[in-house]
């Protein structure tokens, strides 16, 4: 639920409690850390022929074979 500051100030007790029991915890927003692109660079090895027609045919056979 989103409320503006004026509404939150005037209805704070009803926003965080229901029938006298705490139902919400108001905490400070912390933005997630932005991870730099390329974190896995040079850490993953793949074959030079990963996109060859033979490899594509083998993958298609593995997915489409009904044996």
C-alpha cells in the first residue's frame, strides 16, 4: 500500500496496527546495490564451436527426440 506523508502522519496508528496487534513494520528504504556488468567475464569457458550447425542439430535432437 502506498500512502503520502500527510496521510501517513494522520493515520499512522491505523497503518501499522490492526485490533491492537502490530501488522506492519516501517523501515527506511535502502536502494539495492547496482552490480557492475561483466562480473562473470573471463570466468566461464565455452567451446569455440558452440554455435555450429552440428551443435545446433545435437541440441535439437536432445529436445525433440521422442525415444
